[in-house]
């Protein structure tokens, strides 16, 4: 990547169903100039996330939709390559919500400086970033796990799911993960210490749950929705708590699913089901990051990142989320630091 070449990724068209490479356009743009009070940023890592699928639709939600023919954005790690800002120096590594551009300028608003001496900076987009924080608040605030209880997590081998399961283990719970391949289920049980794992592509989830959760399910952390969630709801205990984090199984649906069908289960079992959006916890993010960082430093929480290299492969990395290509957090490495 040479300093005289700049490029950005725009939303070329809105997908119907599963997105394709054609929904993204790579457009050459001028190299920006940092004015007084600004920094010139070189993008190093880009986070691709399932919620971005919702932003590709023209519907209002908790984040505004991407605009057609406009640059897309998300969580990014960048290096300051030129600074005309008093609080930043050349060589600083920062994280922020930034446009998908090779080079951009910023006035520093919303940027967070990272310290490479404290560990890999990519953790700011994974275990110590939004997905780790999502796991933390969804599990503690809604799941309220107690020692000896059974916690089930769907999307278990992904960025949020891997952290949820490990925190639940630290709380003294029996933890079972549901994921989409044998490689993933082995990773959960052999490397992350889950008590059980179910491959929803090859196993009957309902029957498998009966076997691996003989005491029923006290906490369900739902990342996927659909039939996996139907099966878990049939196994909940009285007083169960269900944290509704995401419904990725439905993000590419072209018509509304029938349902809810199994909510009588909530009545019978006096269960709580509650959705949440992590940004609502922004005032408490530092609490989560501090505890997660301690667990990571002590080896109590392990994390993995699936890293694809190349700015031109951002669409591919994003589409892979819906095929289950990733284990842990999916990132794109765009450039090295200088
Ligand atoms: N509420 C919030 O504030 C918040 C914040 C962050 C994330 N989220 C949500 O949390 C969930 C996980 O996000 P993440 O960033 O950690 O992503 P992720 O789990 O790392 O990646 C997505 C995973 O979803 C699974 N998946 C894809 N299609 C599926 C389907 N049809 N049925 C079942 N599983 C499917 C795939 O794994 P398999 O191989 O197992 O299928 C894939 O690896 C998403 O629903 C996301 O929208 C919510």
C-alpha cells in the first residue's frame, strides 16, 4: 500500500437475502490532508460484525443504515502517520469507529489510544472490544449466572459466544455451547473448558441438550435465534433467564419468520427473556474492559481471532460470518504499523 494511493469501500447496492461481493464497491479517493487539530490515520485492522447486515437494509434501527454509494464504517484500528493534533503523536495506535478507508483524517473525536506494550492491539476489536463487552453485560445483567447452574450459549465459537462461555465457567456454572462444526465444538470443550458442545448441523439439538444438560437450562445466551433457540427453549428450567443478544439465523431472511411459537414456555417456567444493545452500557464499558483484561492477563479467558489479510477482502470476511467461517473474532488485517 503506497502513501499516494487511497481507496474506500462503499455500499453499492442493498442485498436481498445473503449479501454478495457485488453489494460492495471499491472506489479510489484522494489522499486526505490533515489540517490543524487533525491526524492522518492509516487503517491497520477492520472489524466485520453481524449487525452490519442490518445496516445494509434501508430500515431505521438502533444504528442508522449505510447510505447507498457512501463509504461504510465500523470499528477500526489505525496508526497515526501524521499528527497536527496536540494529543496525538506519529506512531500512536488508536481504535475508533471509522470509515472503511485506507487513509483518513480525524479530529480525534471518539478515538481511543491503545498501548501495544499491554498486549496485541487487536484485542481492542475482540475480547477487550465490543464483542467481549457484549458477552460481559448480557451474561451478568440478564443471565445472572449462579454457581452450579447450567448455561447454554448459541453461536458459541464466535466472538461473543467464546467469551460468554468462559465467563460462565468462571462463575462456577456448567457450560454448554452450540456451534456449527466439529472443529468448533472440539475447540470449545478441549481448549476453552466448556462442559459440552453440540454441532447443530449434524446433531439433533433437542436430543443432544437432553443428554448434555440433564438438569435443564438455567441461563440461555442467544446469539442466533431460529430453530436452535426453539430447541433450547424446550429445555429451560423454572426461573430461567434468556439474554437475547442476536438472531443471526434470521439476518438474511427475505420474509418474516412465523412466531413466536414457543413463548408459552416462558409462562410455564416463569422465565425472563430480555433483549439488549451493548451501547446502552457505554457508561460502564471501562468496568467490563478492566475485568476482561484481568481475566485475559491471568489466562482465565483465552481468545482467538480469525484474521484475513487485505483491504480487498473485507467483503469476503464479512460474508464469512454468515457461513460460519470464523472461530472467535473475525478481523481483516489491512496494513502493518510503519
Ligand atoms: N446486542 C448487542 O449489542 C450485540 C453486540 C454484538 C454482537 N451481537 C450479536 O451477537 C451475535 C454474535 O456476534 P459475533 O460478533 O460474536 O459474531 P460471531 O459469532 O463471531 O460470528 C457469527 C457466527 O454466527 C454463526 N451463524 C451464522 N449463521 C448462522 C445461522 N443461520 N444459524 C446459526 N448460527 C449461525 C456462525 O457460526 P456457526 O459455525 O456456529 O454457525 C458464525 O461464525 C450476533 O447475532 C450479533 O448480531 C449483539
